[in-house]
C-alpha cells in the first residue's frame, strides 16, 4: 500500500515521506479499512512537529479518515465487509494512522457512514465533529439558552454552531475576518463577534440584554479565560476542549462566587458512554442530511507536506483532507 510516514519529528518538508509499505492484516477484534480519505487536524501537525513523544519508530500520521471495510479479524462478523465507515483515534497512542491506503484497527473505531455522506466529509468527523458534540452538550445547549462558540469558523466551531442550533440554543460566535464571519453565519450563528475589532464583553452583553451567555464552547482556555467574567452569566457552563499554553491566569474567585461549571475534556479520551451518545447523535444528523461539512482543501496523499503546511499556516477555512485513489 502507499502510505505517508515520518521517522523523526520536525518540519513537514524535512520529515514526511510517501512510499510503498506492507498492507496490514486485521487482528482479532479488528477490521481493515480501504481508506478513501484522511483528515489533517492541528493535533496531527503538532505531533509531527514534536508536541508529544512518538509512539513508535515509524509513524503513519492522522487519526481521522473514511473508507470501506474490506477484511475482518477473528471475532468480527463477516457482515461488516463492505461497510462504509468513518474512523476515530486512528493514530492515538499507536503508530499507524489514516495517511495510507489501508488501516487495521479495533472494530468499534470504524463507525457506519451513511451513503449520502462523501468520503471527504467522513474524514472530518473523528476529531472535529465528535469534539463539537461533546462540547455543546457540556456547555448546556438547549432551548431558551444562549451559547458563545469561540472560533466559529474553525473545524470544531463550525460543527458546534450547527449542533447547538439543532438542540434549540441561540448561538453567538467569535471570528477574525469577514470571510470567517460569513462562514460561521452560513452554519447558523445568530451573531458573530470580530475578536480583533469588537470588545467581546460589551458585544455579548448587548446581544443578551446585559445578561451574558449561558454557556461557552472554548477552543483556547488559556487565552480566553480572562473574558469569562464579562461574557458568562452566574451558574453558567464553560466546555473546554483546547488550550494554547500549559498554564494561565484564571479568574477562579469570580468563578467560585458565581458557581461556574468548567468541564475540561480531550476528544481522544471520551468515555465509552459519552462517545456512544455522540456517535448516535451525529449519526442521526448525518442520516437526516442536516449537518454541513466544510472541506476547505482536498489534496492527494502524495501532497501531504502541502496539507500539513496549510493547517500550520491557518490559511484554509474548513478542513484539510487527503484523498486516496
């Protein structure tokens, strides 16, 4: 099979290679997927650059992807052969990810993909959509409540806006350009706030009759925790799926006296129960065709260096996806 890999960490152009490698066979409890797409997420780029230790001497990167099951291991029903699936945690704590023509992994990590959803969209679900679902749920999205989604034009934010709307919430979101504001608005945001031009607290209060929002979906808690007193009402919830630094000043006194609930999570380590809820919810939206997918750049597998550089530079609105075949 053709696969992209690296054997040392560093700049994409220095360490990424694409060559023929042995095709894996599924072990007990596993399926083999003939991949059609591979999603490139910021965490994949950071891992390749050196943010965490390599889990093996040779890494096939990327955790997200989509394709067809073409073989099963012992204990997996033969009826799964031929299923269209999307993948989560392909390269989490293991060296073999989705930047290849095939992947073998535990059967439960290959989730049914409706026929109406194309391969590129399937490669956007494992990290962005699952993260968005969990964050929106923890932030308390429901009718009569207002959520602030930080970074609404990002891969997670774009899905979070849609999921919060589907749960009946009003959605405000921050963006950083007119193009990104238009992208977030198209996803269903009721109002956008330019984080470069607007006073965030003042804008939120003006949009909520001075009350603040009920919940926040936060992409960078270390940078944005300081805004909570000006944006979040008492007894509000903040769901945190990302940080920009290992430590930060947090208004803990204000949070304590206002009974704020802060929920941290990492999508790779969702509990089985939380993941099942998210998979079921996303599956229903996919089947109903009610979820927009923002694929901003499609490249062939051999152009993985360009894909990683595009994610690092943040110049694409939407997900970056590699396509096989």
